[in-house]
């Protein structure tokens, strides 16, 4: 069944899997299992239809010398600046996507190139193997179960709220670090972390900024203090949800099961 309207004369495409992975792992799957190389518009576009779903932070740095002072007090300062661009594949898929991994990726800002095998793939692997990402789902659900079965005393509610808020803020700090230093904010390697954060933040915000539920277990003074601490989470929550929806609108347009999970 079609998920979007199909115009007369337009091409009909078939999804083979791993839609929420980057082009490289998707092409590896297609080549190893189905023995073909996909040449759809997304696979041919280095930015994956503008989503930057596989874009990695450029690691290039530049040094700029500036003079300060005059005479004997003159000093030369060197400022180190990091490139703000992203590395993108330089070629469209060929007959063998495994060979394409050895081709250089090029920065969209400074135009410097980097090896995929030596500098791009290790960054993605490091994101995937981050303990906080690998264990995130189980930890969040364990905390939720502990909260749901806890006694309804003020002490229990306050303690569990602190634990959940601290845990969420730590994971947000991790996400910001990965977005600033490793990959694009919409990179596919961050999907597990972002979706888990959206789920737990939705629970926190609905329970503690709402009118009932867990909020009723907290004393007024505690509630006011924590309410102020949670306000910054609202902006982060909206940002992550909007980014996820923007990517889904491009990669999963129409009514799809995968899109419904977000």
C-alpha cells in the first residue's frame, strides 16, 4: 500500500530496509543480501536529501596569528579555530559500495578531505558504542518501574524525582557533546539516545509540570524549586521532537509504521 500519493507517470519505489540508517550501512546491506546497489535520490545525495543523516563533524583546525601591543610590549597571539563544517561523501554509489568507503569524504566548509575508514567510521562507531547510549533504554525503563512501584510518600517522590531529573540532564549533556564534537545533530547514530530522551522527558514534563499525578506527591516548596529547574528541559524537548519530525518528513513521508513511533 502506498504511503504517499503517486502521480501519474512517476516512479514507484520499494523499501528494502534500514531506512533509519545512513547510506553506507544501507548500501552494505543491499550489496550483501540483495546483490544490487541502490541509486535512489537519497543514496545519490551526499546530504541524504538535506537531512545530514550521515554527516560527521570536520576535525580540521586553523591557526591565525594576531599582533597586540606596541614596542617592547608587542605580542603575537595565535588563535586556534576549529572548522564548523561537516564531512560528506564525495562520490555517489558505484557498482561496489564497499569500495566507496575507501574514498575520501569532503568538508562542506573548508573543503579538506578525510578518509572514511580512518576518520569517519571510527567517529560513528564511538557514538554507537557509548555506554550511555547502549544502556539507555534499560536504565530509563528500570527507573520508570521503580518510580511506578514506589510508595506514595513525599520522601520517595522527591528522591525519585531527583534521580530521574539528574539522569536526564546527564544524558542531555552527553547529547550536546556528541552534537558539538562528533556528528551532526540529525545523525542516525544519535537516534537511540534522542528517542529515549524524548520519551523520558515527556514523562517528566507531563508529570511534574502538569496539574496532578506525581506533582501532588511533592511539597509546595520542593515543587516550586524543581519546576524552575525543569523549565530548560521544555526547550530541549521541543528541539529534539522537531528535529525528529523534520527528518521523518523527508525520509519517511506519509503514513508509515516507523513514523508513528516518533
